[in-house]
């Protein structure tokens, strides 16, 4: 009970913040030699759109930029513009630099609202000012320490064409406007992940090629009473974001599930992922059994703990509603007869605003090498489409100007994908399979197609870089629009097939008619509910109202 109550307290705080997931695949661990970062931007208030900053150029001394908090839009202040900046699309810039994040919160007394740079602004301003991962780390530190940090604890995934890093930072509360932080380079050939819990523990102190950190990261922890041991034994996570049941079960479990998908032997950490053994902590990174593909990374973001003890789709769980539903509506806890219970928080979640898998590919020129495979809403029912980092336009269906969380737009991908997903939730065991089939067809076709597009774009770049930029822009926009149209067809197909809880039979040519009139459906399937749902209903029928009695 104590552990469950700890989880409940942790989840209450957790639900009020962004709850995101990042996977990091180094180029030596990927099948095509690219560095990859995946990201789901999860929030019940976030509208899924593709952000674009066309800021390439030089700036005059005295030029300033306004900083608005990414989560709320609240104005935070002004900072000087950098002498040179770069264009961005989503969480990638024109030099193939990628930055993503998850919020771990950490010690609440270290959060302050006095700073100018919130975590979102750190990401998007750093993308405009840095060419490499190491430059990005330097920019993030300088911005936070100079203008003040305005968020809670954060984990950043940062990658360029050569390296991939995990960086973790937290503010200093009322004592100082800056941050304490540590960043570690992920060894080539390894994969890493984080999901709303700080993961860097001990780290090397004399290896600047592979580890960078704030000079006061240990001394500040001592001043605050978080740590008393030796420098060698200092753990960033244990000092600034101590583990509890909720951190393991709602956060680290997602990391475990990803590791479990790509490497054998992860069962030995299952008790940790389930919140039962904090001493059995997982490593920061692991070596996968075999190299991880782009499509595999995409599909790992669609995980609901399938085939694990935490599987959210198992039929014996009445929480699936008898239809294999892989979602539990918030809050993530509930009470029955004085006993607290939990709902799992999987990687794929209904409250995703946008998500992506970004690739940084060294063998291609920058405008062509960087690809942001972008999607909106729940990853499990959302297709990804390629957006080259050299693109100068945003497809209208992904535009920030096209709808909002308070304004429906029938031209918005976010609202269209949500329509499909929310309809699928009512008969998930059936509709999710229909949706996944089209997702796989779409993504596999685009992955195969991209090799030809890359080759054409590279040839154009060698003749005239501007022509190549126009080419990848046109391709990115056209392909996104094609996907939007394909999803409109999906929306209509699912409504026709599953209207009113019925399921229409199909043939190779389409829906099956009744043999007399092609306008009237033939066989209708009444599938009913799973065994767990039936038993739950039977057990709740205390007075026998639903029971069929025999008549004599």
C-alpha cells in the first residue's frame, strides 16, 4: 500500500507536466548509419503542429528576440540575438542538429519562475545558434546561466551527424538564476532512452571528450544537503531527482520496454521497471542485439508494454473495456474501497501533441541529410511522413496557423488524426489493426522511396544547393498533403465499416453486399466483448437484474 500511495503522489505531480519519451540510437547502432532521436511531445493541452523558424542569416549588434514560455505562451523577457543564426524545422536545424527532451521535475525547491529561458526556449534558441551537439550544450548552458532558467528538471537528447548526447539539468531555486548540469556522450553502437526521470547517475570527472558538467554540480548538492559522500560516488539523479515508485513505474518502465524490444536479458531489470527494486537500476545505455532500423524505432514509439506483465491490451484486464483498449483515461490512479490502484503510462499515449523520429545522416549534404519523420497525436494510430531539414515551408496540414486546441479545422492533420484515433478507441482490437496496416504500408513505402529522393536531391545540390532545397521542400510538402488525403480516406473507411458498433464483412473488392443490392451490406459481424468484460459485468450484477432466468 505504501508503494501504491507513493506512486499516486508522484503521478499527481507527473500529470500536471509534460510527460514525454525519447529514444536515442547512435549511428553505430542503426542499420543505415544515421544518428536517430525519437520524441513524443505529450501534454493534454498541446496542439500538434510543426514549428518553423526561418532565421538563417547575420544580425546586427543590439538586435533582440522575445522569449515566450513554450508550454503557456507567457512572455518571459528579451535576450540579445546571436550574430549568426540557422533555420529550423521542428526539433532539427539546417545543419542536421536534433534536440528533444523529457521533463523529470526533480527537487521542487530548485524550480523558480524568475528566469527568462524555459526548457522549450532553450531547445529552439539553441537550434538557431548551434551547428553541433557540443555547441548546443554550450549554448544551453550559457543561455540558462546568463538569463536565468525558468523550468524544472529536464533531460535533453542532442545529436548531430557524428555524436549523440544525453544532457540533464536543473535550476538552483532562489539561490541562483542558473543551472547545475551534466552531459554524457553515448558511445557509438549503443542506444539510450529517457522518459521523465533523470537517468545519469555517476559520471567520469576527467574525460571531456565524453562527459561535460557544471563545475559546481557536486558542491551545490552538498550545499543544499542532497549529498555528503565523495566526488567519485556522486550521482546526479540520486541528488537532484531521487527515485520513487512513480519514477520507476510511470517513467523508467518506458525505457525498460524499449530496451526490452531491442536487447535480450532485460528481464533481470523487470522488478525495477515495476517499481519494486530501486537498487536494481538499469544502465544509462545498452548495446542492442542487432542494429536498429528506422522502422523499428518508429514502432517502438507505439509501445503499450505488449507481451510484458504490464501489457495494457491483455484480455483478462477489464480496463480494456472488452475491446483490447490500450488506454486508460486520466487520472492515472483510482481508489476502490480504500485501496489505491494505478493505470499504466505507456510510451504511446492518447495525449501526444506531436511526435517524430529524426535522422542525422553524415554521408549527405545537410539540407538533404537531415530528415524529420513527423506525425501528430497518438503514435500508435499516427503515421509519420518525411520532412527534410532543408525545407523552407511547412505543409498547411501541420501549420501552427491551422486550427488550435480550441479551434477545430477540417484541414488540420492534428484534428483529422485525432478523429480517427478517438473513433478507434471504441473498438480498439479491430480498428487499431486496420489503422496499423495502412501506417505500415505508408511508412515502408516512404522509407523505400527516400533513397531515390536522396540521390536526386544530392545530385541537384552538387549543381546548385538552392535547387536542391526547392526540391526537398516540394517533396516534403507534397508527401504530407498526400498523407492527409490518405487519412481522410481512412476516416471515412472506418466510419462506414464500424458504424453503430457493427462490423461489415469485406471481400478483396470492398465491403460485402447482400447478394441482391450492392447498396445493402451482407454479413454483419456482431463481435461482442472479451471474457474479462463479461465477467466484470456479471460480478457487478449484484441483484441479478441482467441475469436471464429460466421459465417453466
